[in-house]
């Protein structure tokens, strides 16, 4: 099962960084403390739908963007052994 707290947190961090906003500034804009923002971004705690809606408006992105998940690509390495 996917950990949606981690997915949402990763996407918040990525979107925030794309806008050039620090965690400290985001905390100020959301009326939260820095540690709370860090916990959101690490997926330790979840956000309410109200706060996701606020972030959606703040960053002008669809709320679905916070739930986007791509399976990591698996890279296989082959090593040729001399026999």
C-alpha cells in the first residue's frame, strides 16, 4: 500500500522548491511552525484537506498535483565476469 503522507509531502516540497519558497516562509504563510512544515514534507504527519486546498490556491496548482506518484524506475545492472 502506498504511503500517501509521504507522496503528498514529497510533492509539497517539490512544488515549494519550484516556487523558490523556503520552509520557513511556507510556515509563515500557513501560520504553522517550521517543524510542522518539515513533518508535512517528510510524511510524518498528514495535512487536512483544508490545508491542501490552501496550498493548491497558494501555488496555483490543481489539488491532484499533491497526489501524483510515479513508480521509481528499476535499473538493472549486468556485470560480465571473466571466467
